[in-house]
């Protein structure tokens, strides 16, 4: 019996973003890593040092590309771009969504919140899951027999994990296990996921992050 090829794809959430206005930046351009966010990216690169990484790919958004940069440098690779790793679309993009002083408190936006299962305020969870799974498999193929790193965003990563685990896709955002610069690692045998691991190589930096405390990082 032929032994199936083992491949690991690490899906990395970007580091902290400089966002003094505290808006939901979503897919908006020109949102870059903060100084602390760059340190988080370096911590992720250090955690992966010594691994058999042969492929690095990122969402086209600046914060993801900047998070990928030290990893690509560590392994002397070019960063590929896959639009399927992009942040989810959201009606509230560009708006403040803080409790008490944000868009959620404005009655004219409440109709958008009518369906938390699809959800009605943004890209459908199933669409997110399917495009992320396609990107995951593409990275597996590119690094077959080795390891790949995909840099993406919190909601897409968490939706992908729930999809692979066969769980319902709608969920409580407060319970996501996907911290800043965290690694959700999918272990494959052939094309089948046989295990998922989670780690937070930048946890010591996340503890200092205002983004983590206010849940504005996407």
C-alpha cells in the first residue's frame, strides 16, 4: 500500500494593525501593521524557523503581506498572493463598531443585523469557508511533502477551521480561537486533513495589544 504524502499548511492570522480611529477596516486599503504588529510577525517567523516551509502565500491586504514578509525572508522565498485568503466583506466596513458609540447603536443599521446565521451583514460564512478551503488545498499542492504558510484574517481562518471540523459555521465571535499572529496548522495525508493544531507564538506581545482587548483586529 502506497504511503500518502504528509504536508502541513500553517494558516497565520496577521499581527496587530495601526488603527487609531478604531474602525472596522475590513478590506479597506492602507491599513498597515503597527510597530507591535511587526514584532508579532517576527515572533511567528521565529516560531517557524527550522520547519520545512517551501511556500508562503498571503491575502492581498497590506497587513497580511507585511506579516508574511519576515517568514518569506526566513526561508528565502517569495510571498505569493491569493485573493481567496482576503478578509470577509462586511456592511460595517469603515464604521466604528464599539459598544455604546459605534454603528451597532444606530437604529438605521439594525435591519442589517436581522440574520446572524448567513449572516445578513456580510459575506456568507459558506462562501468564506469554500474559498478558504480552496486556498488551503492550493497551498498544500504547492508545498506537497513539505510545509506552507498562508497569511489571512481572523474570521476567514476561524470559519475555515469550523468547516473542516464539520461544525456549524455561524458562531459567537467572542469564542473564536484565533489570536493575533496565531497559527492554525492543518496536517494532511494526501489531500485529507488528519489533524489541526493551534499555537500562539506572539502571545507575550498580544498581551500588550490594545487591538486584542477591543477586538478590532480582523
